């Protein structure tokens, strides 16, 4: 699932992914302090989710692989909820925002 080339919502989706990078990185200390997740696991999971979102944000709209990586980043954000329950809500919120932006972008394509 991807948007047509040149769709203006692609930039909005890329920015959402960049915001996710910040949130996923900030989730690491929360995992450690609030939920006693071991350091290695917290840094590994949070870092992997952040890296995935960052790479997807850089590639979305430029390379076809950016789109599946972007959707995978949404799943990664939600999956952080296994380590700290508040990420179910935060990751889910970002995934919902990403989906809404995507489908609005689809509507833009259909109207032109």
C-alpha cells in the first residue's frame, strides 16, 4: 500500500515517521525506569523501532521499499507495548494517525 508519486501527503507521512523516531527513542528510558525492562532489551527494541521509522521516513516517496518499511514501523511502535504498556496507546495513536493520513492521501489521488 503506497501513495502515487508526487502525492503531497507523502511529506506529511514522512514527518509523522520522524516524530515517531523521537517518541520511540524517548520510550527507552520509560521502559527502563517505569517497567524495569533490561537495558539491552530496551535499547535494542526502542532503537530498532526508531531506526526503522527513520529509514522509512527517509525513503518513503523516494524508493518503493519505503512504504512497506513505513507500515512495519507502525507495527513496531505498537509492539513496543509488550515492553511498556503505555506504548500500546502511543504506538497505536501514531499508527492510527499514519493510516488516516495515508487514506486522506488516497482521496487526494482519486480527486485528481
